[in-house]
C-alpha cells in the first residue's frame, strides 16, 4: 500500500515515515509545508499567551523568549510537550485540541485580559475572533510563514495514476497545497479521481471541513488529533 504523508521535512516527516514503515505500508513522503521563520517573538506584556504548534514554541525559545508570569496555553499535548522541553510551565491545555477548544477553555477567564496569540500566518480566525468575543484584548504575532515547497506533488502523480492507497492530511493547508500542486502539474481532475478511490484520513474536524469544502470525501477522522492515531485509524479502515 502506498500511503502519502505531507508533514514538513524535519523530524516530523522522518517520524511519520518510520511509523508507516513499521505498520507495514510503503510511505510516500511528500511535504506540503515548509517553515519560514519571521524572526518575531511573542509580546511579553500579556496576561495569557496562546501557542498553537510545536514549531512556534521552538522558534520562540530559540530566540530567547520566555512566558514570564503569563498564563501559558498550549493547543494540545505535542505543543505542551514542546513548551516543557523549552523549560516553560504549561497552565492550560484544552479538552479539544482545536481553535474552538482553546476558546472554550478560556472563554470564562479572559474578559478584560491581554491575550497574545503566537502562531503561523495561516491561523484560524476562530481563535482570535472567539477570544475577542469573550472580552479579551487580543494581539497576534506571526512567528512563521507556511509555504508549499518547490517540487511538492509526488503523491499527486500517484493519485492521478491510480496508485495511491491512502492520504494522511495533517492540516487544512496540506489539503489546499495538495490541490494546488495538482493544478500546477495539470492533473487535478485525475488526481481528484484517484484520491476519491483512496482512503482519506484527516487529523481533526477543521481539516475535515476544509477537505469537504474542496470537494474531497473524508473517510477517517481519529478521536485524538495525533499523527499516530490518524495513521492507525486510516490503515484500519
């Protein structure tokens, strides 16, 4: 089985490839995201700091930033682990590892508070709008930009040829960039048809919503938003 994975070309992709190989399938590493740091760090005058990715935490820590006395909020366990590895104490991890989950976790506490949101340039407005509606003074710092790597699209060609068995999308942007790669290569109709015949797994409801909005049928959304859970659920399917 050929199983495509679209994580950035760092330890996340290497770990995903190793996991898929251990599960007995043929990994198709096809990074759809590359990280370009902006050099900015989160503001230090906020009462709450919300971080939404391992990458953002690592970039902020590498630039010497610390949360100080702020309440540090991490979107999920992987981001929380990155915070602890950087020496930060994590105060809040929502029950649901999404922007909506973050809003729900903070909704009753941030009225009148300064909230710093530190993330990529493709963060959902659900988070900032929700915190604003909760009465917070919200400031957003873009720590890094996410771009589609040059040459991305090996899995697109496999799908167009009918040789892709599963695709594991780990963010809305991986869905959008996969389709953009298909258009760029002039095989979008064929790639869509091949993807429809494959098992499509997505890491959480927001990614599923994006896929459906773009006409892609989703087969698997794991209960826990982690790559291993996604891979195992898709392969079980």
